[in-house]
C-alpha cells in the first residue's frame, strides 16, 4: 500500500475515510467522485506527492486538513459538496501549481483576486461574490489563458449545464442569478467572455429583450442559453440588436430554454423574415410564459432551418403554436397554400396548455418528425399533419413512430382527410405499450 500511486474510491458508500490514507506518501491521485455519504477525510498533510485530488458530491463541511501542504497538486475538484462553505484564500496561494480548480456547486464564494495567484490555471469552476468580481476576472490577462470555465454568480440551476470536459462544445459557461444578489446597475455592466458557449440568466427584472444585452453581441460562439424568472422580459430576439454587419445577437444559439417569464410576449420582436439571417436554433423549450399567445410566426420558419425539437409546457395563454400571416394581421404577401415546412423537426411536445386551439391552421410538412406528444391540451382538436402520398397511396409521415396522448383527446380530434385517423391509429401510445 505504501507504494500505491492511484486510489479511486468513487461511487462508494463509505462515511469515514480511514486514517491510514494519511500515510500514503507516494500517492499521486486520490479520487472520491460522488461519495454521497462521505463525511470525513483525514489529514492530507503528508501526501506531498499528490497531483490530483477529486472529492465531489460528499457531505463534507470543510476542506480536509492539510490540503494547503499539497504543493505539487495540479488538479483539485471539490464540486457539488453542498455543505462546503469556506475555502481560505491563503490556501489557494499555497497551491500555485494548480491547472484545474473546480469548486462550484458548493457554498464557497471567491473573489477575482483569490484566483490571480493561480497563474498556471487552465480549467476553473467557481462562484463569485458579485457581478463586479466576475467582470474583473473575465477582463483580466490571466483569464485569456483558460481553456474551460464555469463562472457563477448567485444561486443557479447547475444541473441544467454540462460538465467541464475536454472535447465538448459547451465548456465555457457563465451562470447568473440576479434574484439572489444585490447587483447595482446590473446586466449592462456585465462583461461576458467572447468565447462563451453556455449562458444562464435568472432573476433580472430590468430587461425588455435578451438580445439587447451588450456583451451578447460579441458572443458568436454561444450555443446554449437558459433564461428564467425575468419578470419584465418581453422578447428574446429584437431588431434593435442588429449589428453593423447585419448579424443579430443570439443567432448562434442551438438550445434555448425559457421558463417563468410572465411578461414575455414573443420570441422575435420587430424582426421581419430576412433570407440572409439564419438562426441556428435546434431545440426550443418554453415553460410558464403566460403572456405568449403564439410561439412562432410561419414567415420566420425559413430563418430556422435547423429546428429539431419544440417543447411548450404550462403556458396558459398560448392559443396557437405556429401562427400564419393572416392571424398576425401583418400580411404583405400570401402564397395561398397555408402549408408550412419544418424539414428537420423530430420532436413536438405540448403539455398543460389550457388555451391551445391550434398547432397550425394550415398543413405541416415534417418529413423528419419522430414523436408527437400531447398532454392536457383540452381545446386542441386537430393535428395538421400532411400525409405522405405515393401513387395515390397515403401513408404516415415517413419518420413518425410515436403519438402520445390521451385516448379521449384522440377520439375528439377532427380530421381534414378522413383517412388520416386510420393511418395514424397504430402509432398512438405505441411507446407506452412497448414499455
């Protein structure tokens, strides 16, 4: 045991680490990932050869004794220890060789100055005291050398973001909850990294459109965005945020999650269909946005060529999912067919929408559609699907495998083509029957 180099006790139900661990002076890596019952780690003072120490998801309340003596440590991961509330600044200064330092998901808050002593740092996951500390760190020379980061201010839903792993596309993250902190002038003094890939914003109430946040105009690598609890937010994309080169903030976002936005009326405000603007949106999830009456305008679908997943839940005022020009009363030209095409849509999920009357008043051509799920939408009486017709023979859309919904709702549906119900019947609740 004395010559042991690596000790991995991850996913173990152990409560107390034995004192004998303290004598493994040749140990290079001690890995205790997701030890959810672990309450005690003995002194690490003698483990001076240690280069990696991972202790995550445990019940520890303080940093194990002797960590400040681990002067050769390269990786320190103390994330998701929910009871951990302190990490002395003096201890960080002793650990000057750290390249990987992650302590988010704890109660520990640090300042930018605390991190400045870690000049070899490449990966960091921390929670700052306030917006000013975050901005100071992001604008520092040292920050420019980071390869991955998760920077947090306030209490956020860290379960919504991804782990910091090499080779992933979402490893430069900033998460902010204004509701849990006093931020002064707020979002307009916020400086975000240009290479940010994940952004979560909660609880900021003095913002009318998300895309008008100044720092987001330069965040052209942003791929995932989560927004919730912003009481005055009225739209996500706004024409006022167009840049000089014709680009618009947030157009690079692939995954957009919106929740608890009571004043949000529309996704796109003042944006007319422009052929040379393409939004990269792949997944759109909307929950508890009670001022919305519709989700998307049909004339903007040409600007959303990559949309694969559309989820709308618990929005009490939504009457239609995709609204046409006539319904919006902004008709400048009409093609007369009232048929829309979503070539990549795979998943359409609608739940708890008491006012929903229509998905679309016309017909939807969705060649990639795999799943339709409808739950507790009592006023919805029509599925606007286009059947696949070949040599006068009508069949279900080629990729459609599952339709999930209540039997009573299914029987209440009205069909444009009487053949449609019979053709689709075998797909109803197919997934539930197979399970």
